[in-house]
C-alpha cells in the first residue's frame, strides 16, 4: 500500500520543518519482492499542537531515486495497534485493504516505538476531542460542584471508551471471556466458535490455569543458588500455581536478586516465565530448584531498571474484598457541595488538560485531608520470640539444637554451642537421631568387617614367598610391560618389577643386602629385599654364591677376623686376644695368630728372624717396600681406614672401594665415605653433600 491516508496539500511543503520525535527500522511483506525494509518516523508540526505525522519510507537498500517516501499519515486519522511484541498494524479505515503491518527485528526497539506512538496517538485524540467540545452546545442546567467534579473526573475515560479502538478491545476481551467460561463449563460448540473468531483476528492471547486447579497447600521449596564465585542454599514457600515470573519477583523481594539476572533450572530444564513450578515437578516439601545468577552486564541491568522494579504496583481494587478495599480507600464518601466551597471552572473557560488534572488532584487531596480520621495509637511491638537452636554463620538459617550441621548449607555447628538441658526433641527429630545412631553403628560395623578382611588378606599374602603384582605395570629396569601376576611386588616398599630383572639384581649385587632398584630424578628407594624373596628369586647355586659374597664382606669388615693362609682355602675366624693359634676347619692347617702365618716346625721367634734375614737378602721385596713408602709420602696411595692395606686411585672420581674389605673411601679426605652403619649413614664419614655442602673444595664427586 503506497499513498496517504490524508493528503497534506501543497501548503505542507512550505511550512517550517517538523520536529522529529523518534525513528525506527522495520520491514513489511510485499507480494512481489517478499520482504521490504522500511524506516518509520514520527514528527510533530511546530506551530500546531497535537498535529503528529507518521511517515513511512523505504530503507536505503530498497530506495531508488525519487521513490523513498511510501506514505505520510496524520496520526489522528489512523488506528495503530500492537498485534505482538514485534508486529504492529496501521490502518486508515475498517477494511483490511488500507492496513499495513510492520515487523521489527529488535523487540526493545519495537516496545520503545509503541510507547511513543501510543502516547502521541492519545494526545492527538485528546486535542481532537477538545476541538469538538469548542463547538456551540445547547445550554444545560448547572450541576452542583461535587457533581461537576465527578463528571470531569470520569469524562476522559468515557470519551476514550467511545473510540473505535476501545470498542474493538472490549469485544475481544468479551470473546476471550466467553471462551474461558465455555471451556470451564464444558461447552465444546461455543468454545470452538470463540476459538475460530479469535484465530481469524490473530489476537495474541495468554492462557493460564486458574489457581483453583492446583492444590491449596503451600510447598517448602529448597533453592540452591549459584553464581560464578560460589553457591549457597536457601528456601522459600511457593504455591503449586506460582509461575516462574512470580517466583522471580518473590525472590527479588526476599533476597534482592533482580529478575533479569535470575536463571531457574528445575528438573534439568531451563524454566520459562509463563509456566508454573508444578509443571516442572515441584509438588511437595523438600523439592529442590536451582537458581543461577548471571552478572548485571549479561542481564543488561542498569540502576534505572532496578529502581523501577523495586516499585511495586498497587493492588487491583476489583479483586479485593470489602475490608481490603478500605485499606486502599483515599476518597471520602460523596457529600453535597457546601456553599463556601470553591466552584470548578466552567467548561467554556480556556484551560489545558494539564491544568484540569492539577486542579483535580489538588481538590481531591484537600478533601482527603479534611475527612481523614485520626490515626489510632498502635500497641507496642511484641518482644521477639526466642527460638531454640543455633544460627548458621554462612546462611543464617536457624537449625535445631541437636543437628550437627546446617540443614541448608551443611556448615558445621559452632564448637562452643551446647544443647540446652531443658530441650526436648520432637518426633521427627527423635526419628532423625535414631537414624543417625543406626547409620553410625552400621558404619562402624562395616569398617570393622573391612579391617578383618584386610587382616586376613595380609595373613594370606604373608604366607606366600613372593607377592605377584595386582595390576599391569611397566618395569623400571627393562621398560617392558608386565601383565597382572607376571611381576613381583616387594614387601618393604611396594615397588613392582619383572622377575628376571630382580634375579639379575641379586646376582650382580656385591653387598650382603640387596637394595630396591627403584630410582628416578628425585628419589632413590632405600628399602631392602627380604631373604625369603631373594631365596625364591634365584636358584640354589646362585643363592649359595650370594651367601659366600656376604661372608667375604662380613670377614673384611670385621676388625678381629683372620683368614687361613693356605692357598685357595675359604676358612676364616674371628679371634680374641687370649687365643694365639687357629686351626682351620676346612684344611686343618695350624695358623699362628701372633705371626699371622703358618710356620710348622718353628716357633714365633725363629720365624721372625727368618723373615728379617730373607727381607735383607730379597732385593725385589726391598724395592717394593720402598716404592709403597714413596707413594704414601707423595699422596698417590693411602692406607685403607679399616683393613690398613695400601690402596691407590688411578683415574676417575674421588670415590674408591677397598678391594679387601669393600669399604667405600673418600680419596680427598682419606677416610671412609659413610658412617659406621654403612651406605647412607651421614653420622660419620666425609659427609659430602650433607646440607648442600661438599666435603672439600677439591672434591671431585666422591658421592
């Protein structure tokens, strides 16, 4: 539809430019191109009060040269209705041919445009009504002042009700009420007719069940409130017919959470505002709902919105009882006008609508103040009732005295709180205490059964020589995967390795005790393998050699040990000072402990003299003795701190091991590397790297 509902004429272009009140972007459906972008503009003539013009222009993309303006309407001659939040309809008459539907992309922009256009349309109607009232009318009898006041107060509403738009709205409301009554009464025929008529007019409806369809009892609903920083549990009372929108307002009034930032989730569903809580499963006490709070920026919340939301609308007087109406009554009963009262202005006086409204409000206020009865004196407030229980420090919920934790947020009861002696729990609390006692007994019994089961399992494992691994592992020595049961779990440290690797560790160990081979960048296990584990890992011959190596180390580390001087004899002993002769139990040779030799047929004096004579005549022995003394004096050799033999370092680090007694020696300090307890004992030795310090500045890694 392109054209003007009222042609402004050629003089319109010669007038001053109009004042633009608001512009909006919309689109309409056209038979040819489908969708056409439009630009709506509401303007007002500067010299004519109440003369509003609504111009419809094509968008920039669809506008051609000289083809921008679609139509210009005089607002007082058209009817503008809001069919939906994003659809508005403009019509010039009763027929549908001259109507035009505008569709908006942004709902907020559509709401702002509707607010400005509807208010301008009402102003234009009022100006038109004032102009009609200025026409000469037949004289009427003058009414009393009070009657004129009530007539003036009700006159604008009567005029508005006679407009075509108000009559159409009344018929639509009556049709909707008939549909509601017919559905409630079970009249299918009338309900079908009303539904068809409403469908043809494309009237937007909001259909909800009445509160009488829901249960009457209140529901104590638990609410878990969460945001980006934390969570807390609260509770409130709701009705089954309470909608999500009403619930948002209730939470806003009770806890100051703005409705725009509330997102409700009940039964794993994101709740819609128009649905009731019972439709999401809230039907009995204790049902839980989840409230997630978004930020004010995400909710597009500003201080003005918060203030407007905090202002509660006045209750509808039509829905209140007689006693409730008296609480909101502000006007006195109608009385006859007194002779001294100030009469209202005559209708023919020049007065604007704003002045009439101000005078009406002033007179009503004066009448209200004169007729207001004196306020009765209120009784003093009753003292607060002291409730038994303890208050939660987090959510301030008052819990019962015997409850160990908060019922809402599970916070522990204060440690200094004592249950009053005169307190007597009710039936529900006694049942809860009994259940807690039974649960505690069941927990203790289950714990004891688990302990007995673990003890029997440990006894069973202790009877086994080798414990197989319970799950698949990767051996830290050969880096191969071992299935469950194919590896060995060490008793002391619970480290697991494959069987072949542990067997090689035992065969290569030179110590009488085999250490756990577990090593990484920050930790080295110091646990030892048990003898029964070693015996089960290797064969009998390998285990015998392991025991022999242990005997050799034990002999070398004993100060009073003596080895038989027979060739290839393995016999040795530990002697005391009072013993001078050792008979070897293997070769049966008689060893002199004083001379540390076997000298059959000679006494000790004769043997010592014979050695001295041979040493003087033996050039090789004398040269060897001189060379050893030179090495000791120059520091190229040293005596073992345990067995006193001469040891020498050829190359490498400063850690050496005595070939006789297997003692670890620090070459720089010329002493033992560890303390008397062996490797790892820092109570003695050189204490290198103890507390991060080296044993000597010249140390070259004796550790």
